[in-house]
C-alpha cells in the first residue's frame, strides 16, 4: 500500500468537501472533544492507526546499523582479495569505496559513547514522521479488539516482528510491540490520542509513551513522548498539517534528554549542559550540530531515505478483526474515490462495534486484550516475562504468539470465550 509514498503536508479543499466540513464544524464548540464526532470520509487516510504506528519502524538501518556492518565485515577478506586481484581502475575505485564505507559503519556500530547512541535513537525516532498521504488526512480510528501484524526481514536474515492492538475504545488506546531479538531491540508503548476542535484548527493530542530497549544494555531505556499534531486552516485558507508543542526523548540511565521544539538541543539532564542542537523540518531535511566541536551535519534527509518494506499477510489470510481486512471495503472505496460507499462501509463497521458493545453489556461479558495486559494504567505485552534470552528461541516464541490463529479475541464470560458470527 503506502509504504513507498512521500507526499506534501498541505491541501486545498474543493467547494463540496469544504461545505461538508464547514457544516460539521458549525455544530462544534471550541475545545470540544472530537473523538465521538463522525468525520467525513474525505479526511481519512486509507489505513488504520494501528498500521500508521509502523511508520516509526520504516528505517531500521538507522538503529540497526551494525546489521550492515555484519554483512560487510564478513566480506572484508573478499574485498581485500578483490583489491589485490582486480586491475580495472573502475572496479578498484568501487571496491575501495565499499571498504571505506565498511570501516565507517563498523566504527559506528562499536561506539560505546552513550551520547552517540542517544543521537542514533533520535535519528531513528525522527525518521518516521514524514511518511503520510498527500494533504491533511487522519487514519481510521481502530475498533476495540482490532489488531495489525507485520514483520520485516533484513539482509542478514534476521527479522523483526510487530503487533498492535486497540486495547480500549473509551478512551481510545492503541498498544504496540516491536521486537528483533537477534538485534537486541524492543520498541513498546501505547498511543492515546485526544482530538480537539480549536477554531480554525483541529488538534490531536498524542498522549502515551514509546519505549526503546537495547536488550544487551540492561536498564538502558529510551522514553519518548509524542508531539501533538495540528490541522491548520480547516475553516479558511490552505489546510496544513503541523507537529506542535513538545516531544521529549529521555534516557535516565545515561542522564540524557532531548526536548524537541522548533530548535532543539540534546542535554545532560542533571546539569542542563547542551551537547547537540537539532534543526530543520521533519518532512524535509534535519541537521544536527555538535555544540562542543561546532561540527554540523545532516541528521536525516527525507529525500534520500528509502522506506524499508514491511511484510503483511494477504487480506484473505487475515482474521476478521485484522486491520487491512476489517477496513478493506472502506479502503477500496476511498482509493476508488467513491466517498458515499466509503461512508456506508465505515458506518457499518462503527454500528457493528456499538451493537457488540451492547451485547457484551447485556450478557455481562468483559472484554480483555488479546496481546496485552493492563498494569497500573500501562499496557504491557503479555509475553514479556516469558521470552527466552536466546535470540533464536525468542524469535520463534514471538512468532508463535503473535501470528498464531489459535488465540481467540479477548471476549470473556463465565461461559467461556465470546465470538461474534455474522448471520
């Protein structure tokens, strides 16, 4: 689907969509919560928020840079043989450049400086914001129990596995878990969006937290608070999508924090000493300057980046409440520009969710997430404490749990699991 798209962040609405939007807005009050408001389908991005989360995993080379190192380093003997045996000047130059690149990547992967590790985490985090459709769109609001599953396969035959699930509807909470055991990486957290009408703008307040763990560095946790998202110009002028307010990245063990604003700095949290300054635009080019040396370089260039493709099962092989299958009719209608049909199909999904909620309430059925457990207002991946320390065993355990079709949806009653069947 949209894995390879890179589009702008502005939009000018035609008269009909603008009139529909103005009619809706005329019923709203400033500061009103928009979560319970049914938005017109032309403002929708054709994918679920549960899939949108994977955008932050689209550039694994930025945090798994040693993967490249392993590939090149194991070929070092071959490169050196190539240099001594080949007489072609062109081939010599190419091989020389590859060997030089290998040395650079190898030194980065072996870097023990916690500040530079922090910079790499920052680069990785900032690389996910540019991926979105043309214009000002929002993904589908996931329904309770909806989930999205994907995997990534890397050049050295290692893998990453991902699952996200809508664990609460009121308030909306999307929990997620991404793991690459062979590469000592886990990313986990939840997103708790709250949408508000602000006059000529609409805001999505991105509450919740994302955490990055390096499993070979116990206690080193990078906590990330998301920035808020604003759609400006919804009443008049050009609609623009902006990131606003603050986003914080913090690693308490290494005493490092970065508070992202229009101009942002990486600091020692305990002393306030500024180490790096980050500037630029999240949808264009971002720069980083070492304030100790004055060296300024590109942190991330959207135009030179390539989105690493995720692998998702075909819709016909997915479960009924798996995101792409669940929303497939809405997605197809949006892609075909049939907004009336998209609205009908979206309404059917929302009505079905309300009917199931009433049925559960009438029968005294509690709903529990399939993949996550609630622990002091935090949703944790169910298998966290059961995963082996052996990377291969851990990968097989995660694969079995995430992609197994044996685990039923999380409806529980005294009489056993509850399943919804269409008549």
